[in-house]
C-alpha cells in the first residue's frame, strides 16, 4: 500500500512540474503575441 502511495505521489509531482512548465510556456507565448500585436498595430497605422 505504501509503495502505491509513493508512486501516486511521484506521479502527482511529475504532473505538477509539467503543468508548471506548460503555464510558463503559455505565459511566454502570450507576451510574444502581445509584442507582435503592438508592432502590427503600429504598422497598420502607417498603411
């Protein structure tokens, strides 16, 4: 029983790490998208 609990805990920790990486990646992508959007808006004004 204890081994099963340890395995579950390891799995949850692994999932926590993966979710954290995903959140950081999405946040970084959002920043880039916002930067590109601002550049496009500036260029759009020049058209």
